[in-house]
């Protein structure tokens, strides 16, 4: 096939956004082995059932740069200043959302691919990272994180650690 994706209007969306139809995503993955790059962010949003809670993200973002990431430019001397600032904003929002994340040494390397794949969608990058951290703390995720040297994140994947961030 031509790799095109059929879209379906999301009737639950307040902004009239589109979502992917799961059977068609599966069919495209079987046929092509991957989604076209322009659909990947939308696929993550759909598959992770991200809420698109712009108000909550804006409140976290307004809190500014978290002190743990004030000198990120010294730790990660990226040549692209805009990319570094997007990474710093995402890390800061995650640390404001769940304070123990600020002390996780491997967090920047865990988050960086989400910054790259969600280039124009900081809300989506934040929600995708938060969803993975909050919901995928199962044995499989722990093994993958261990294999990729994200040992500090493994500790935060326990339900107790995440509930401590959000008691209500």
C-alpha cells in the first residue's frame, strides 16, 4: 500500500483533534514495519491515551526551570540551544510534577528521545513521559530500564514512589 493512514474524528476531544484507528495502526505496522514519521507523535498520543491536559501542563511550566536542571547546559553541552531548552523545560515539568524525579541521574537520557520525537508538542512529550513512568512500572519496563542503565528510574517505578508524588 501507499502507507496512508485513515483518520477518525475523536468525538471525546474538546479541540476536535484526530486519533488513529487502532486496527489500521496495527495493519500499517505489519505492512510497513513502522509508522511514517509524521504520524508517530499522534500514534503515541493515541496509544498511551494521553489526556491533553494543557491547563495542568501550563501550571507546571509556569513554575519555571527546576533548580536541578538550572545548569543542564554544563551537564549536556548540546549544540542546539532550542533543543536544550525544550529538554530543560520537560525535565523541569517532570520534576515539578514528581519531586523525586529531580534527583534521578538518568532522567535526561530517558527523556531526550521524547523531546526529539515530540518536537512541536511539549505537552505530548510531557504526558508521554509521565504516562510511561506512572503506568509502565511493571517487570518488563524495569528490565528494559536496567538494560539501558536507567537504574535510578527503576526505584521510582514502584507504585509507592509515584503515589508519594500525588497523594490525592
